[in-house]
């Protein structure tokens, strides 16, 4: 039997199903009699030696994680720099791992988290410390390389498509005497996957969303406004979906707020929906409403995709198997076997091919005019939003779980 402890941590923006992955990790490890520790607030908890013992949680609570959104152990936006620049922090991580006999480290996050797991694996190898590091995929942006899709995306895509379809019915009902244009903002800094998912809301030429703006295509304001007016003239109203990260031809974010950068070094964006709404109102004189769902699109567990839930659990279980097999610097990736019927499997992918890389929308998925999705995009997207994985309800509201998160006694001096 393998000896030692497994450390699991969550990173970056949480999703509707990241806790389902945690449930998969803990369940698989328990079946193999491996103790799972979890770091509070991701890599920060590991640095602070702020760990919890998941063995103190009941089987029922671990199962309930699968239908609970948020991050059960806390997440963070904290990017470690290179091994040379942040050597002391990486050494601290190894000290914590040694102190708690951590032999397997699973970091559940996106591109930057994959990079962290890769670097920790490299330092451990150079330090001759027996540690297997696994990156566990997660992001609603769907921009992770290698994997066909990222757990978290399917549920956010489902929420987006449902929300746009429902909002479109509202606009259509009121357009005669009220709002003529509605602008919906979707997350997606460099890749338009989530905005593309809104295209599933309709499939006819005059169905909403009428216009989708992608980061992969330069924003041309004059052309955009002309198309809005043309849709209103033809249909009577217009629904626009825009990725938060759309840019002008010179590379400037349309919604850049001037508020600096976040912990990962990404520009803080100020809201593209209100900007576009203001331009439509000022230039075309049309009444316009806008919405920025923000956290709602990534935390909407009440309308989660069954496909997404199954894949989230599967990558968690596979991550444990890969760790125990000694597959260092690896990530469990989703491989699509077929579109119709939709079949998929989990396969190992090297973290070196995932870390700090972004998968953007392929040209074949974007309509020729740049304002919608193609049939190929629909074939890709539709299976990912299929199935309704409803949580249990109590008194009309979802019944979510809160863990005990019993702390593990510290053994090292505090990290400053």
C-alpha cells in the first residue's frame, strides 16, 4: 500500500462543479486508503501551512460536495513567479510537504495553476523529494490547452444559453414600447467560448442572440452599430452578447478600466456591456438595457450540466489514480471520442503542454461575418450543456453543504 498524504488545493475563480472534482478526489483516495489534506485558499494555504483534514468529513458531506458550488476549501488568485524569483516560496512549500508527509500534490485550477504544479514538480525532483504533482483542470473560460473542454465550462455555458434565451423573450415582449436592444456580457478575457455558448439560445437567422462579439475578432464600432440598427429594422429588437475581453484592432481592451492588474498580472476590465449599451443609446437613440452576470454565470449550480458534472468528477478520480501511478507533472484531460453520439474519455496530458497556454476559438467556429457561431461550433458545444444535474432542494432552495474543515496542527514557524 502507498504511504504518505495527498494534498489537494483549489485555485482561481471557482465554478459550479469544482467541488464535484474535490468530491471525486477525496472519494477515490478514500477507496485507496489515502489520507487527503486540503489547503485553505489554494497555494496560499500551503504556504501558510493552513491545512484541513478531510478525513474528519462524513461520507454524506463528501458526496454532497458534488452538488455544492463555490470552493469548499477556499481558493485564491496568487501566482508564483519563476523558480529563481520565488525560490524561498517554493522551498517553503517543500518544507510544508515534508512536515506533513505529503507525497502527492493535486492543484485544481487553470493555466496558471498548471504552471505552479509544474514548477513545484521540478523543484521537488531537483531536491530529491519524492513528490508527484498533478494539475487538475478547471475553468469556465474553456481555454485550457490539450483538453477538449474544461470542467466548469459546460455548466457556465448552459447558464449563459438559458439566460440569453429567457432574456430574449422578455425583450421581444417589450420592444414595441420599451427596450429595443439588450446587451449581455460573458466572461472570457482572451477566448470567446462562453460568448459562443450563447449562440445555442437560437438557431434561426432572426433568433437571439443576433450579434456575438468575440475576443478573437477585432471590435469595429461603426460596423457594430450599423449591424445593431439593421437587426432592429428587420426584427424589431436586438440581443447582443459580448465577451468581456473584446479588443479594438490596435489590441486595446474595449472595457479596460485603467484599474491596474490582478494577482495573475491580467488587466482589470471595467465592463463591456455598459460601454456598448452607452454607445448604442448615444449613436442610435435606441432604448437599451444591459446585464453583467459576473459571478452568477460561474456559480449557477441550480442549472448545472450533467455532462459537466460527470467530467468534473472523472478528472478528480483520474488525478488520484495518476498521482498514485507516479505520473508526475501530468493533467487528466478530456478527449472527445465522437460528437453523435457524444462519447468522451479521460487521458493523461503533460503539464508542460498546458501551463501558460490558451486555447482560443478556432476560425471554423466563427461565422464568416464574425458575429455568430457556425454549425461546427454547435456540434462542439451542444453535448457539453446536455443533461440537468439538479441539486436537492429544501424549502424551495438548493440544499448545499458546508464542511467542518477541521484544521491540521501546524509543525513549522509561521510564514510571513
